[in-house]
C-alpha cells in the first residue's frame, strides 16, 4: 500500500472502529460515549496522524516519551483539545518529561516509578491522570504489578497524591483475553476505580463487554506500521 493510500484509509478506519465500538457498547447495555477510543499513533507517519486529526480524533496513545515529544510538540498549539496517553513502559529517568507532556500515564507499575512521577509532578506543578498497569497473566517478561500486589501499590499512590483513575492490562497473547478483562474489571471495581484501559485492535469488543472504558487501537485505524 502506498503512503497516499494508507493516509486515505485512516478516516474510513476510524469510522469503522467507532461504529464497532458503538455496537459493542450497545450490545452490552452501555452508552457508547462511555468508551474512549485511544488511537495508538506510535511509529505511524505524520501524514496518517494528521489524517486522524482531520477526521476529528483527539485522544492518542504513544509508547515512548522521546518519540511523542517529537511528534506532538508542534501539534499542541494547533489542537488544544488533544489528550495524550502514555501507554508504553516508563523509565524513572523519563518521568519528568512524561509528566510535562502527557495527560494520562497508563503504566504506573511499581513503587519506584510512582515515587518518580510524584516527584516530577510536584516539580512541574501538574500531574497527569494515572492508571496502574496490572500484569493479569503474571508473565515474568511483561511489565505490570501482580494482582496480589495491587492493593499495596494503590495505597502508595494514594499517599503520594497521584490521581489514579483506573487500571490497565495487556493480556497474554495465547490466552483468552476475556478472562483477563473480567479480572481487571473485578479488580477495578474492588478498589473503586472507574477507568479500565483494556482491549486493542483484535479484542476490543470483548473488552467493552467486560467494562472497558478506554480501548487502545492502532492497526484497525492506521493499518500496519511501516518498517524502518
């Protein structure tokens, strides 16, 4: 697919995804507006992101702080209603930059990171909304707090003054994702948290059925990321 063709399909991809989100929410007895589409723009060419902006998309997810800084610094003034989510792992030495750029940090997953974000927020005089990433499959290679350690991390975040709005997960690739979405929903409910960031291009519909409030979708909107 040429870059022109890829850019042209973004608006159509967005429309299809929005329609599918609305259908899944309605089937679950939910208001479609209760589900926020986070368009995953990581590694996408600027032309595709501009096409999404032109089609009215304003909530975007990025994996890396440095890449997001390069992409969004100039676009903030043109689109003041942008909402940027950090959905990738955050290193403690990038906390200051992340706090300045992002509106939501979805990947708080350990005490040291929570402390770094709190310090950076105090220095910056602003604090993004936060989600705690839960390793629902307890995979040793994957980021996220183990479910049994979640209560302690949430308590620490509370003491630090971090505004934790909800939880985030990425299910194991070979498991039934619905089981992990149900677990995240149960954990969020147990701790009185409203947001559940779960579901991507291949599994956002079951995520919505299990209470997902934020779905992180890239490929279904933008197509495959180009190789570099």
